[in-house]
């Protein structure tokens, strides 16, 4: 009887090890399943954290005007108050950044947006404010735990040496507040 109970315990432990360490559910998920899951997550019944209404967005945009006027006066050009990126560029960047993060030994968990200033590429973009993004993540390391609790934290560190995305389009005119119609 003792050998039989040891066999059962061994089978259960073996199953758990297989389940947590060997079986990676993402290997068996199709792109269509991922898209369907993403659409469900974006539905109105399940809004993302930090969602704001259009009135709040408009008030926040207008509250930036005094800063924009000071910067515009300093650089002698109407400075940007927005950046535009196509959905294709964003999706391509996110896919690229995830692969790059894995290659660098990280698990990507988000992006961080930074305000910056364009380098003097042309006289039209010289010194204009831009918004660029970089990938954030958590370094993959073995700590002897079956559950990575660090993945449950908000945010993450910028991935060292990771590529960022910039060169989004500016508003028309550059100083036009939200909403741009």
C-alpha cells in the first residue's frame, strides 16, 4: 500500500511539474484566438484601467496650453501638443518589441511614453516636442518559485538597450488641442 501511495504522489507531482514548466499554453493558441481575446478585452463591458472620458481629455489638453506657449516662445516655432501613430505602426512595434525583449532575456509587460525633443533632422522638426515609447519588462530569472509574483506588479523597468518608437505625426496645426477634427 505504501508503494501505491508513493506512486500516486509521484504521478500528481509529475503532472504539476509538466503543467507549470513544460506545457506552455501560448504554444497552442492561434493568432485568431489571440485577436478574439483582444477584442473581448477591448469591449465596453471590460474597459481598460485609466480610461477617461472626452471631457477630461479635452480639459487635460487645454491645461497644457500655458506650457506649450512658453516652449513655443523659446524655440521660435509652434510646438507640438500631440503625436499620432498608425495602428499598423503600433502593432508592428509591439510585436517587434516583444521579440526583442525575449532576445534580451526579458518578459515585456508594457510600454512607457516619454516626452522628448526631436533632434535637428530638418528645420521644420528642429526642437519640436515629441512623444516616444519604449518597452518595459521584467528580467527573466530563476528564483526557485513556480509563480512569478513580479509579473503581478504594475509597470516595469525600461528594457536596457531596447528599441523605442518615435516619429509619429504631429497635429495640424502642431498646437491644436484635443479633439482634432
